C-alpha cells in the first residue's frame, strides 16, 4: 500500500494489551483516513455513553500525512462528546500525525480504562502502557516538560490532558506539542475517563509514495496558488498575523459577537487587533509540521498568541479591553486543558446571567477555577448550556447542541447561521467554513445577508471539509487551493487515480455517516437550531450596514432545503435511499 500504512494500533488500556487492526483497502478508499476513517470505526458505538470504557477514542492520520503534500501534518481526534453527546471530531496540528505515520501507524484506537493514571508510549512498532501517577494534577505543559523537554531536533510528539480533564470539565481539551490543541467538545475528558494522562509517539520510518514526481508537481501547484493568496501569504494575511488577521475584518463587517451576542460590534476592537498583539508581544512564526504558511504565533516567553476566535471572545464577548488578559487567558486555558472558545463563552453567559461585567483579574481567576474544579469554576466547567439551565436561563447559552458558538455572529452571515445549526458536532464554524465565501469572498463571493442558495453551498462545503479533514490537510489552504490540486496529490501518493468529484462523493458519505450516528443517539431537527436571540434581536448596525434579526421562516426554509439536498427526512435523519446511494445501507 502507498500513502496508508494499512495498520491501526489498538490499545486496550484496561489490560495494556496492544493489537493491530488492518482495515480492508476498500474501507480506506471509502473513508480516506482522518475524520472519515475515525468516524467509520466509531459508528458501531454511537449510542454508548462518553465514559463507557468500550467507547473508542481515536487519533487518525491520513494518506497524505508524513508526505511532502502541503499542510498534511494534521491529525483527527474523534469520539463521542461529553459536552454535546454527538459524534465529535477535532483536527489538530503539531507533529503528532507525522510521527504516527513514521512509526508505521495510520491511527491509534484507545479503549478500556487503565487501573491507575497511565501513559502510552509508542515508538515505531512498539507500544507500552506505563504509570503516570506522579503527573496527576499537573498541567499539560508540565507533562511535556517532564516527558519531552524542548531540545533542538526533538521529534517525539506528546499529547496530554491537564487538570481540567482530571477534574471532570466538559470543556477539557488535549494539548499537543505545546501549541496545538484538540480543543472543542471535551475530548480531553474522554481521554481522562480512560485514565490516560498523556501519550507520546515517535517514528523513524518513511511514508511510501507511489509517484514522487507527480506529488512534487501537485505540491508546486498548491504553493503557486497559496503564494498568490493575500489571505494566506499576503502582507496582512495569516502568515504575517495568524488567524487574528480576521479580527479587523469581522469587526468592520459588524458581526463580532459582543457581550454574549447581545451586540455585534465592539467599539474598542481597533485597539485590540492582531497588529497590536504583534507590536506588543513580538511573536515569531510557528506552525504544523509540513506547513509553509506557519499561521501560529509564539512569543519569546513561549506563550502562544491567541487564534482569532480566542482573541475575539476574550475581548468583545466578555467585554475585556486588556490584551495581556487575553494572552494570559489563552495560555492558562492551554495549561489547564480548556477549550478557549467554550470557556470564554461560558464566562460571557455567566456575566449576562449575573448582570455584571467581569474584571480582567476575575476572568483569569474563574478560568483557573474552571480548570481545577473549584467553587463556581466547577459549575462553569460544565459549559454554558448546563450552567444557564441550572440558573433557569437556558436561552442565554449561545450554543448549538451544547457547543458554544465561535466568533462569527450568524446575523452577519446567513450561510454561517445555517452551518452552525446543521453542524453534526454543534456550534462550529469549521464544518462548512462559510467565512471563506461570505467574508473573504473565496473562491467566489456570496451574499452574506441572504439564505438564497445557501443550502446547497453549505452541503457542498461540508462535503469538501470532510475530505480535507480526512486527507488530512488544513482548511485554510482552501482559501487558495481546491480539491482538484489535492486530488492530484492523493493520486500521486496512493497510486490510485481519483478526482475532485470522486472525493466530494466520499465527503458526502462521511457527513451522512456522522448524521446517522447522531440520529441513532436521538438527535432530531429540534437540535438543528440556533439560540432564540438571533431571531428576536437585531445586531449592531452602523457604517451603512444593517444587521437585522434573522427571519425564522427563511431560516427554516433553508434548513428544509439543506435536509433535502443532504438526503435527510424532516427530522434531519438520513433516509434509507440516501444511505443506500452513499454505500452506507
Ligand atoms: S495554516 Fe496554520 S493551522 Fe494550517 S497547517 Fe499551517 S500552521 Fe497549521
């Protein structure tokens, strides 16, 4: 086999026993790798509870991982989410995917529950479960310092959970290689439920490529396209400023969620943008293995600079004007192992319910308490929906399926509104990434204040994103490149000719399989909805931009249209016909 190793490492943490799963080549072709293959292996477990020891926690690389294909150093983590109850995948950077492939594995499938706090160490073909009692309660960064100190040439990859996971937070993340995170959905808690504090992977092998010359040509095509992209490699793009480059744009579009989504414009935003961060913290470029864009920014003191969503939510959403607090909150969430988007959003919900603004010191103190399960922090660490419900105000949780919404107000981008509602993992901007066409106007501009045509656009974008997450590559590259270039790269790597059309059909299969898992777990159309605020209250218009409340009827019509093009019934469940056509019957 080229591209894939053909082997998945299965570790039963109850016994410490490791075995090898060898999927049929047809399964690889049907689901590619990454998110697709992880979902395929998760599917029989869709109705388990997140803390069932038999529930798999998967870490899956793709056929391009470990090759010279641009941005192929990413990896998918997947399981059922303690926060949303849905099937939940999360794409993460760093070097974990690359090391996994070099070690000879397409993925790791973890089941069971270790009898004591443990770690898994994978080195090429060998996997050992070892005690990790001495690291109980330590921050994810402290684990990395202890097991893989930063030295030049350090290739071992480390994934660890922090105290948030150990104290039961539903917002618990998994930190990977210091500056990357399996952030959303509480997958860190699933790892902690298996009594696994960290795992390391190191490998010395090489990924076999069928046609290195054709891969090099595909890679050069992608490089040429990205070089011409202002959003990626331009003077004010992601490479220069990180994803924080979006901050000014979203602010001027008057769609920056402010004060728990009570407003869509934050007046102090111009003093809190990525340029201010650059001037103040002088970060250098960093990024995922195999990436030439390097959108991560790290200060000399080792602190990662906030991504756009974190910057926006820890300023506008919680009404904080202090940049140092944003950077400190971001670092604290990383160390404790908390999802920054959900943490900030839960704090904003708390501020609205209690009717007061949080001071910078209070923001940091509450994050610390959320990460260690102390006092009010323990309540907030269960996410905004449970917190708001327990205070009799569920409508003030700005979430979909319990997942807190990111930093794009849906009243300012209707494709985003639809994408948030129908996303299989809850309030997520990356499922269909409408920012691309509604805000950055790539590959073509769409009218952000209209639902017209959005059902089909969102469906196709979801299919494409599922492919990207399965290859595995980075969605940001698709501001410039398309599936056509990546189909060429995949054909070159695997030696099996494929096309963008064929890949989109695979993406549709992956999305439908995820829908089926959620339907089996009891999700219906009632869960594919937005918080009532967006249909009742207008956003903050100005500068010639009106931001009215969403029209509920138009939204429901768009959702129905989405259900039709996706092959779902009126309750959002896959029809037998759609499953049969997708080869999932
Ligand atoms: S663009 Fe950024 S997130 Fe994407 S692969 Fe490169 S460094 Fe990682």
